[in-house]
C-alpha cells in the first residue's frame, strides 16, 4: 500500500493572469492527440489502471504556454492499485510544444522541468505566475483523488533576494481533509529558476473502505456513520460508489443512489 497523498482546481488567484498568445494556445485536437500519447505510454508501461485527466489551469498555461499536463493517478481506495516502475501513485505527464512526452513522478523531476522549460522571470508578475504554476503542479504529488484545494491569496508573496527574487505561495485543502501545501521558488539575477521546493502538511479525511456496503447495516449507528463519511467525501467518491453499485443488490443500489443524490444536492 502506498503512502496516501494529493486532485483539484486552484482557484482564487491573487491577480489576473496574462493569457498565452493565441498561436501558443493548444486546440482541442492538440489536447486529444497529447492524451493519446499519454495513454499509449501508460500502455507500454503496463499502467493502464491509472486515472488520467487533463490538467487545465490558467496559471500553468500562462507560465508554460503550449505545455500540456496530464495527471495519472493510481487509486488507493478502497483497494490500492500498484503502479508499474518507474511510475508512482501520483504522476504528471507533460507534452511540450514540440510534441515530446515527459513523465514526471516527483517534485525533483518537476523542478528540473521548470528549470529547462520556464522562460526567464524577472518582473514580479512573472515570478508570481511561475510560483503559482509550480504550486498547482506540485500539489498533484499530494493528491489521492479526494482533496480539493484553494489558493490562499494573502499567502502569495514575492520578495527581493540578494540576487534575483523569491516567491512563496500556499493552497489550503477545502475538501478531503485539512491542512495545506506550500511552495517556495527562487530565481537568480537572470530570472532563471535556482531552486523550487514544496511542503505538504495535510491531514486526511474519510476515504472509501466499505461504507457503501454498510448503508443497509442492521445497526443504525453504522448506517449513519457510513453515510456521513460518504457525504464528507462528496463527488470524488463517485467512482467508488459506481463500483459498489454495480455489485450491489437492488435494495443497496437504491441506498447508494439516495446517498449520491444527497451529495449532488449538498454540492450545489
């Protein structure tokens, strides 16, 4: 069983971001083609059990225009899925503007990618955008499919260094648990990334174990606890509920449908 860690959208950015030039914006066909590359690579690595999603984020697009990122997560709940080497539980796949595919499995690999791909950032706005992009991508290595995050606006700061600049930023868990992910990125006098770090201080909330199978338990307390856990998990529990529903008898299917309806109603 792999260590649990961090899926989610970063919202509430402190400043508007400059859009990438139209010529650098990927089309729907570009995304589709890039995702096919990711799926083909996963098949080669015998990692077809991963859940793949395109990572769409304005900050990332502004900092790294034309670079297409995808998350590939091997779900760990209720049963852990073992990723094949060299993959890990949480992975990033990126297709650069030349169509070249890169697999990133940890923060060090992502730091190396930023050092190679990020344009020099000397102005405060560019440094801030780069830091927020680093935060958005680096938090994926703490994602287990149940977290949702929101950037803490007042936590994003750019300060001068002896040579260059430093940006710090953090994002708080708003669902799936509590705590935050924070980053620090320093730039040298030429505006190149000198160092980028990430720290995760998260406390996990309820995760799927057997809650869906206990919704009709004879003990009303067990039923109430299991339903409450599922409500706390919210929409990220959908895959788990679907799996359990497919194996359930008609009465349990109705109970699962009722809980899912409650999740949708409370999420509006």
